[in-house]
C-alpha cells in the first residue's frame, strides 16, 4: 500500500460583496507536512487592495485555516497551489485521533444510529466499511435535497443527498458500528462539475482509508484540504461575526499531474 | 376472504390512586356495529362507590371512548365483554378513510420517510405491504427501548422497539409508499405476556388488512378496540386535565372461542 | 358573544399541467351547515372538458373534500361561493372534539413541548391562550423559512415562519398547556397578499375561539374551509397517487360583505 | 481578574465488572500545565493485579485521557490528586479555539437554534452571556429527564434537565448568538450530591469565563478535567470497543483548600 509520488494543481477563487465589517475563516489551503509539499499562493483583496489573512491551525489533524477581517467592498480570496507528494506509507491512526473519530458529532450523530447499524452491519472492520459503503451507494440518489442543517439521520430518511450527505451517512454508520470514521474536505481532480468535495476517512488495520460512496472522482488523486468530524469542522468558509454579505462567485479547479487514475472501489486508498 | 363466525371474551382492570380531581378518557371497550356484537359491562368506582362514565364516540372510524371524572380515592375501571362476530365480507375502504390514512401523523411522519420508502419498496400495493412487513420484522429487535415520544423515524434508527413501535414503523413506511395505512388497538388472544396490543391496518384491493410484524398473536382472533392514525388516537387511557395520580394495577385478558388459529403471515386477514 | 349576520364572497382557481393520471383531494369549499349557507359552484375541467369531482366528508368536524381523478392535460379547478351567516351563538365544544384537540399531531407535537409550555404559561385557560398568543407574536418574525416538513418545535427554534407556522406554534403550545387546540383553514378577507390562511382554534369556556398571532386579517370576517389537528388535515390540495404534474397558477379571492371590521386581539372571536 | 493561588484535593473510584475484553478511555485526570500543578496518582487494576493505562492527549485544549485495555474481571480505576494553582491572569482565547467554539456540535446544535437566540438575546457579548444564563436558570427545572442522546434543543423543549443539560443549553444559546462557547468537565468542591460536573465556558473580552446556570457549586473552586465542544468530548468514560460490562460503583470526591468561596453569578470567573 505504499504509494507512488504524484501531485497536482489546485486553485479556487471566492468573490463576495461585503456590506459591513465581517470576519471570515477560510479552509481552502491544502494540508501540507510529512510527504506533502505545496508551492502555494493565497491573496486576499478588498476592492483590489491587499487585505491581511492570519494563518491559524485547523482544529483537527493538521491543516490550516485563514482568518480574514474584511472591510466593506468587493472581497476576493484566491488560492493556488502546485502540490507534490512523495511516495510514503499511509499514516498510522494515532490513539487520540481514533478516540475522537468514535465520538458522535453534529452531522454524524452515530449514537442515535447505533441500533440501525447493529442490525445491518457486522464482521471485521473492513467488512463493515465495505458493506456500509455499498449500502449508502445503493440507498442514496444524488440530488440536492439537503441544506446546511441536514444530518446523517435526515439523509438516511430522505434517501437522497449530495457529496456532503454521502460522506456524512458513511461516516455516521461506520462510526456507529464501532469503527473510527471522520471526513476529509478535498480538491478532487476529475470531479464534474468541479467543486469542493467531501469524503469519509475510516480507520482499518491501523491506517486511514478514504471512502467515497459517490464514486464521482478517483480517490488516489484527491488532495486533502481539511480533516474533521463532519462538515462543521471543514467548511471552506465560516462567518465568525455577523455582517451583511453576498457571495457572487465561486470557482474551484483541481488537475492531477498526468492521467487520472482509475478507481476500484474494492481497493483501499489512503490519502497522504 | 369471507370469514367464519367467531368470538371471544375480553376483560381489563385498571386501578389508580387519584390524589386530586382528574378527568380521564378510556378506550378499552370493543368496537361494535356491523357484524360485531358484544355483551359487555363497564364499571367505574371510586373507593367502591359507583362513578359515572360518559360514552363518547371515538375520533375515528367507529369505536367508543369513556370519559370519567374521578374524585380523589381508589379509582377502578373494569370492562368485560363477550364478543360474537358474524361471518361477513371485509369492510370496504371508504374514500375519507383512505384520504386520512395517507396523511402524516405524530408517530408516523410518513412525509419525512418518503425518500427512504421510495428507495426500498415498490410494485403493487400488496407487494409493498409484504416487503415493508418483512423489512420491519427483520430490522427490529423486540426490546423496550422506546418511550411515549418515540416516533417511527426514531424506531427505524434504533433498530428495536415493542409492539407500538413495530406498528408505527410498518404504518409509516406503507403510508410513505403511497398505500393508506393506520393502526388498530386490539385485544389479542394468545399474546404473552397479555397486554393491550397495537397493529397496523393497510388498504389493499379496497379492503383493510391487518399487519402485525411482531407475529406475537394470530391476527384472526384479534378484537378491535379503537382505530386511528397512530398511538395518539388509540391510547387506552388519556388524562384530559392534570391531576396527581398513580396507576397501581393493570390487567388485560383476552380469550378466543375455541382453539387459537394459526397465522400465516402471507395470508391476508381483515378485522371486522 | 352572539354574532350579527354577515357574509362574503370567495373564489379560488387552481391550474395544473398533469402529465400522467393523478388522483387529488381538494379542500377549498367552505364548511356549511348550521348557521352558514353558501351559494356555490365548483367546476373541474381537463382541457376544457368537464371532469368529475366526488364530494366526500372531511376527516374532521364537518367540511367537505373533493376527490378528482385527472387525466393528462390542463386541469383547472375553480370554486366560487357567496356565503351568508345567520346570527347565532358560537358552537359548543363537543366532548370528542375536545379529546381530539388535546392529542399531539404531526405538526403540533404538543407532547414534546409540554415542558416548555409548563415553564412559561399558566393560569386560567383564557390567560394561557392570551399569553401563548403574545409569546408567539413576539417570538416569530414573518419570513418564509419553513417547508412542508416543519413542525411547531422547529418553528420555535427557528424564530420565524409564515401563517402556517404561527398557527402551528400557537396550537402546539396551547395544547401542550392542557387547553384543547386545533387549526382552521379559512378564506380571509383583508389578507394581503391574498392566499389561503391558517389560524388556530382554541377551546375556552366551552366554545371554540379563533386565534391568529399573525394579525394579518380580521378574524370576524374569516370563512371556514376545513378544520383539523394541523396542516396535515386541511391542506387545500393533496396528491393521493403519484403522477407527474406542475401547478401553473393559484388564485384566491375573499371579500367581506360591507366594510372590513377592525380586530381587537383581546376580544374573543368565534367562527361559525 | 487575576486570581489568588488556591488548590484542592480530588479523587474518583470507578468499579466495573468486565465480562469480555474491553477498551476504555477515561477522562478523570485534572488538566495540568501553565499555572496548574498536580501531585497525582492513577491506578488501574483487574482483580487486584495492576493493568496498564496509556496516557494520550485529550482531543481539545490540553487535558489527558487514559486508554485502558481491560481483561475480564473486576476492573478498578482510581485517581487521586492534590492540585495547586498559582495566581495567574486568565488564559487568552486563541484564534483556533475561538473558531472551534463557534461551530455547532452534537449536543449543542447552535445552527438550529440561531433563530431562537436572535429573537431573545442581543447586545454586547457580556450581556448575551448574562441574559442566556438567566434565561436558562429560569427556564429549566433540575430533574433527571434526559438521557445520553438529549441535545440542547431537546432540553429547551423539555424545560428540565441536569447539569449536563444546563451546560449544553447555555453553550448552545451563547454560541448561537455568535459568542464562542464550549464546555468544561470539572471536579466541583461543594457540589451535593458529589459527582462529576459539567459547566459552560464562554469567550468574553478575550478570556474564557465559566458559566454554571445550575449555581450548584462555587465556580472559583472548580478544577478542570477536560474541555470540549460538548459532553461528547469530555465523557469521563468511553467504551472504544464493545464488550460486556457493568459499572458497580462510582465515587467522586472534591475538596477545596480552605473554606469554600461564595459565588456571585454576576462576577466573572475564569478557570486556570
């Protein structure tokens, strides 16, 4: 399971019209460190004048957030990075990360779904992950029926959702079955239409594996932005203080070096 | 599907210690009329003095409720009936009953479960009913994990429940699939331990059929007390006005005339 | 509290493009009987050819529904009525209606809100109704934040809603406080923009009183269409069987005879 | 707001009968570092033979967890500590801690309660905290009506709860009002009956302040065990892998050095 060196290029542009002073946190920079290197550039401007972005650690598992204090005007946040990943064995699951990935969270209330999971899924950790993934792929229809308050239990009842909902339902059911699970926000080369993407990350045999029940992009080419318990932790943009504003444009780009790999859902894939 | 004449004997005793004036509604008398005749007796006493019980129509589909105004003391409600049922074809589903049995209700929020149902169940009405029943029988573990606020969506997540929860989950999923469904509170000869019982009633081919995913008692011998959208309509006892009281004893008895019949879950059974 | 004779004129037109055979139930005709008389006309056409509408009783408290089987084409449902109401004392609250109006329902889960209500509201029934109404008027902001699955507990948390949500929150809190409460769908002269309207109906001193925390139209001029536990019972249109269709137009009209009366929220108003 | 040196003694004993191999995480050790020093001792035994406890960092904000792998038998976990705290200014709120304390969590779904909060609370951060605290103190009745799946929205509806529910409701409403809020599990000298205690911690004027709407113990004497978004993060005991077991005894002790201080709810208190 040692991977080959690979890489890619990513970019995102976010435009807002800001009507009153507003504090944002952005999570759009790739998670670097270990085997992952990025040649990157972040610019924040208000009415074309450069504004400051304070880099702060993400709440979980490495990763960075950028805190921006925007004055009224046309805010533009632009991030570009060229990413290179060395060949490396997958990272081991640490004890605190394992403990945290077993706790219920806002959008993955695994405690409420333990009964459902116990009646449907069992066996080894790998079997549970495989069966949950197949269940979610078969049960959900890809459709924009959810909103920002939809949790995994809602999605199970709705039988439909988008990538966020697929990731939450997989994460919640795997976690409810006693296997550590969390989410990763990623740039996903091959995704169409291109957007930020959310996938699950599950602990099997001591390493983190990526699960994406949508099957919309090859896992091996994904580039990690942020890691967390659910979408509450990894939102690409969070308003810290009120403020009136409108998003006017959002553009995401992700390209893999070389050809896009295939993706066999039965094959474990870990993300450096 | 015309049934043979049959019958049975039922009884129930409810004892309460009432500390302040209290108004109750009891639904413990069998639903009579049409092919169902009862030789019955209801007595209500407070400290052994007879108290009044006002008979009022049940909110749905025939049936009776008894309104009792209890003064402080030892309240005893005792009902006994010998029931005889003539051979008769099952009652047709009326248009208003059909409309009502398609609407979401407190414990059967079928609107919230329409997506789940659509992804799992389909085909003819009879196939939907069969598949929902098998799903609920397989999915639930019989265990007292619910309380009076548990609805069918909670039960789906919990993977466990008692007869009330089985009936609610069947009713909600059938209704969510577009087939009219409601509940019936019944005396159930053969049930062990003996208690009030709740089952589903679904409209297939123009007649009401009984579904009991618990399989705990033969449907043909059940004797209908009350009919409603869910347990909110058919509770055996409801407090109308506050009042301090304790239930000290509850005893239910139901015996079929002759031997208990077998029950083939694949065979449709209608309750007169 | 005996009212003066009054009346009004109402109309509604509903247009649909129906792509496959569809069964509807409409609740748009006014509730007549007792002191209320209507000179009315309902026409249902598909591509201008007359279609049949079967009148069936509404599930609650009088009122009528119309069952329509539509073939593909342009469906138009048009209802007009001239309504005359005799002076009459308000109708007494019957025992079964009282019992039913105390039970929790899909959108008014009063059982879940009993604790909240007990901590906020108390006193006589009239005081509870007054205080709940003032609380809801002050707590909610009129805004279209809800959807068809929103219940009264959701609305309490959201702090906003439309007439349906105001009616559900008043109904749920009054009912949770032990006072019988239900909803009435009405034509509401004076409402702007004109639409179907939903209000609460509460039992105080043995009669039903109208409560409308939105204050958007005078209660005395409202003309009752349907009565029920919550919006699930009184929807103006319900699809009974799937079918593909689009609503293309909806027009509601309601005019009072003579000048619109004022409305003093402190004054009890009963609807015949 | 610089505090005086103080300290205390704490102890807890947890006994379990373990029937099959089980992995636990305990969070019972006090959070040390900075101005807080502990002379402590943790012993874990199975049938009186010493078992291993692996110390791992807590998921948030310092603090430690202990991972225990228990073989079948009588498991006893015993922790004692003498704690000394130097006089020190309260710790500043770091940017990542602030961001995290604004995100919704499992038991404090602040996103769902933003509307309710916006209609009730406003002004400066300090005013919001004061008003939320008073609201929660007045709205809740101290009663064991909740279970492990109860969240802050449930508690608002229920109008009752225990310390966990008070802390969740304060935290959720403060956070929903845009002020960072989290929870702290503490040893609480003066609490009766003695138990683990949960309180809120809110960010006002750049420092963390303790809020305890129960008023059951003086805040200044509390000794921090763990910090997190809600009870999911700070449970004193978590089962990582299934296993059959029974808790047979739980004893918590907390004594302040010197006399217990008074506690003026209007006075800000920070916990080192």
